[in-house]
C-alpha cells in the first residue's frame, strides 16, 4: 500500500479538493474525518461519500476486541449546540468548568497517550490488562485490533482511504486507518502540520511532525490560498517557521488581510474573538456583558454577529474579522520560547481571518509589528 501526504495550507480548499477528486477514486473508498460532525458536514456536501472517524469506520472489525462493551455516555454539552443566553446562564459555568485544564489527569489518560504514540513493535503495555474506560474507551479496542494485524475479510477491504485533517491523526490511529486498505491500496492524507494543535494528547511531543508526514511514501502540496492575504499570510509564515517551513506563497490569497492594533477590551460588533483558553473566553463574555452569544463557532455566524471561541475550537472556522483576546504572561512566555504547541496555536488563530486580524498590543509587540 502507498501513503501520499497532501500538504494543504490554511484556506487552500482541502475539503473541496477531496470532494472534487472523489469521483475518480471508485466505490471502494472511505473518508476518514477527525470528528463525526465533520463527517456529517462532508456527507451533506457530497452524499455519495462514505465518511466517518477512524473509530466508526473500524468499529465492525474492532467490536470483537471489546470485552463487556464500551461504557459511558456522551456528555450533554449545551454550550456546543446553542448560544449562551446571559451572564448567569449555567451553560457558561459549564463551559468554563469543562475546560481540559481543569480535568484531573488519570492513569487512563497517561496510558492513552502511550497508545497514541505507538508507532511499531510491541504495545507499550499489556492491552488485555486494561479496560476500555475513560480515555481508553475507544483507543484501547482499536489498539487491540491493530496488535492482531487488523483482521477483516479481504472482500471488505478498501482500494482507497482518504484522511482529512491528517495532522491530527496519531500513530495508532494512522495504523488503524491503513489497516482498512487492500495490500495494493492507496491512502491520500490531507492536512497541515502547522495546525496540529492537539499533538500532546496524541503522543506527539516537542517539535515532532505528525506521523503522516514522517512515514508518507510521497508528499504533495496544495499551493493556492483563498482565505488569508498579506500581510497576515507573511506574518503567520514567520510565526510558524521555527516549527515548519511554510512559505507564504503557498497559501497567500490575492486580497489583503490587514493586521491592526486593538484596545483589548473594546467590544467588537461582529467577528470571531479567539482566546488562548476557556477562562479567557468566559472572562471576555462577562466583561462585555454579552447576551445570546456563542462560545463555539458552529452556533453563530461570525460575519453577522460576535462569536467567541478558544483557538483550539476555531480550527476549521473563518471570518472576515478575527479578534485575538489578551494572552496570559505564561502563554506569552511560551511564545517567546518558541514552544511548538504555542506557535501552532497562534498560527491557527492568525489564519482564520479573511480581511482583518485585531491583535492586543502585548501580543503584537512580540511579533515585531
């Protein structure tokens, strides 16, 4: 089998490219998406495309490796499906309380990271000695299937697997996705290493590239950008440079995208306001006395109204106007030290904008603007 990595810079139309090329891939094709919601959006745009996460697509073959079933229900995250009504809306408290930084790190969390980083050889621990609970709920059964050699009927294997948002795929997830292929099958992996902002939880540490970019047999690049123009495109390229070489010419749009100073707490009328953390987002919501405002991009139209979001939740979103909320001293320090995760997060924030990026003075000064 062959793995081809297609490097798609921000705003280069990766999903549109997948849809356009899908007619030439044949019937034995599946699209691997990062989330079930992304799969639903893709299917809505191209109903002929079978799409799902690596977990849903492998489930028929992984299921025999689950002992006693997978326990636990999906949390009811009201802030993920509706706007926050007012300052005392319980959903705002829930949003802040649910922040990953508030979660106690469990033994299962640590084991899950080890599993995600499992690139070859023996598993990092005895898989049969653990239960599919907590952070191991889905990844453990998949890892057992991978350990067994990804068994399935040959007639069920695919000619083509297409991976969207490939930069967010861990080693063991990639092995599972490739396990769906026929021996002479081919995998096309679309993504942007600069947007790999979930690296730590996927076992990708330091300045390492995502697994797809390490083991690809061939690499290609989309070189036409439609979203981000200069000077922001050039600035974003410079921000990312210590981690990944991304020339602005590979994604620079023909229009101008300005970068402007912003009095941190002047309330915008419309646009997407991005915080480094949920705490920063909730603080802005309360400071501005907002009502009927979303704290995730999918519940609001940022070009018509104000929407708040963390940088992590905004990946895939875009707006004419992007406002970056003030960063904490610790976050600024990580940026100055060129911490790869912080660098990638700022790159994602900057490249959400079509027309204007508004930066707080403290952050703008660190970019030598």
